[in-house]
């Protein structure tokens, strides 16, 4: 039987590079081959009201507002490049979930050697972002369907079929 362990680190690094690197070395040490981080442009994803609202669980908040909390957990592109290099040193694959168009542009434009970009289910109907990745990157595109209805899946398939009528491969 073949299997792959995936270290979906997301924002579990709490915005700390030392913790992100520790996750990579620890999970690589037990056989994980793929590492997923998150890249989001918080101000593009939250309305002003959402950004300025208090965190729903203040004891877990890393900022004075929900938006500040989310910003604290984000890594900049210099940090993502450093994690990409750390994955390379550990002989594992760095990947990232792009949550919005600006995040996708940041990843594609600044990490030309990235081999895999994931679109999380929360963003899988953001077709301008998907199109940007398809047209500007050689990376494999992974689209999560976890929170997606059957009708939404059909919309995604229809879009992809129009955008790339003869894909290299379709994986489910």
C-alpha cells in the first residue's frame, strides 16, 4: 500500500518562524513529504465590520480585534520563501493554500519553483484566482471540496473544463 503523510501546518505556527520550522523538521522526521501553509490577505477576506469585531473566543485571540488576530497569524512572503527553503533542506515539498487572488499572486510571483498550490474549499469558487494560478504557474493545482455542495462542485468542474479543456490529469 502506498501512502503520503501531509503536514498541514496552516497557521498552527502562530505566526512564529521557529515553530513553523520545528513543525517541518518534526513531521519530516516521521515521514511527512508534503507541507501546507496558508497565505491570506486578511483585509481582502474580511469586511471592515468583521475585521474590527472582537475575536469570538477572546482567550484565544492574538490581537485586539478579529482582524488583528488573523494578521498576527499570517506570514509575509519573505517568511514563506524561508519556509520553502527549509522544506527543500529537509527534502520535503512546500505547498501553500492561497485564500484570495492577492495571496495567489504573491505565491506565484515570488515562489516560481513552487510545485503545488492548494485552493481551500472556502475559496474554491474564486475563479479569477484559480485562473491566475492556472495561467501563471507551472504548479499542480489542488482544489479542496470539503465544504462544497454538489452544485458547487459541478460549477467548479464546468469552469475547469472550459478553462483547461484537456488537463494533464484529473485527480479526485
